[in-house]
C-alpha cells in the first residue's frame, strides 16, 4: 500500500495543510476545482496521487 493510501484509507483525523502560494495560483486552483465540480480537498488528493505516480515513473526511467 502506498503512503498516500495509508493517509486516506484508515479514516484518520483531518488537519490543515499550511503552505503559501501566490494569489494567482490559489484562485486558479479554486476555479479549476469548481469548473470540474470537485472539492478543493479532492483536487489536492488527486494532485498528490498524480505526483506520486509521476515521481515513481521518473525514478523508473533513471534506473
């Protein structure tokens, strides 16, 4: 099981994510999620999953 699945599958407590982005990035993300009728939390989770897959693919290419 991947680390991402461990974080979301066990029903663990929720918490805040604290990081800074530009106002432009913030609103672009909010608008993208709204355009696709997706919550920002689901958008963040999907982005994390896609990043995980991307990084695994990249590490396989360099080996």
